[in-house]
């Protein structure tokens, strides 16, 4: 069984950005080796939950056959009953929650993958991106909607933040 992917962009002769529509075991194994950059980490217990197109938006950076990075987004409506998602209103269906970003430690492709991910979201009608992140790592353009003082990473509180995609 091979992975079914949709080509999003060709970066150069060996590098591609792809949407994973279904995944073969070899690609899953590769994803599990990537270094996490977000609070949620891919593991054997949740791999099928997060690499689950069309319920999720799993976008990868691939060089030849090797996956070097992944970003996974989930429409925020999936979390409408979760108090850690202070969205209002949930009915607009215009926000993607970026739940996972993982990269190969030896390759700096984060900005390319994130840029292609944002362009994909825009082309598919999303207007906002949201994330949970340590407040001391808040990225430019994100507005803090809520701070969770009781959630800490390295003594930094976790915040839920959101940014408008047309400003990215």
C-alpha cells in the first residue's frame, strides 16, 4: 500500500510539499522520528487521529522519499466543547487550529513548510490560524485570546492565540 498524497508545491528537483490523504506504514514511521515543535506530539497512540484527512490537514515536506517535516491543522470546530479553546463563534468554520509541527533536526525547512501550509489554508477558505504555545514563544502576528497560568513549560504560561491569515 502506498501513501496517497496531493502535490501542493515543488520547491526544487528533490523537495516537495504534499498533503497526506492516506498513509503507508513507512511514512508513519518517518513521522514518529521528527522533533516536536508544538505541545502535541505524534506518537503510535495518536498517529491515526492526527493523520486523518479530510478530518485533519496533514501537510508534509518531503525530500526524495524521506519526510523531513509535518504540520497538521484541524478545523477548530472539532474543539467546540473544550474550554481550552476560547473561540467565538464556532459556527463560522474559518479557523484552523495548528496542533502539530514536527521537523527533522538536521534540516531547516520550517519557514518553507509553514509558508506553504498557510497558503494552502488560504486557498481553502480559512481566514484564521490558532495555536496553544508558551507565551514567551509568542510569534509575530498572533493575538493572545487566553492565558492558562496553571499550564507551564519551562516556567512560561501557555496561551491560546490566533492570527489573521491575510496578514501572513
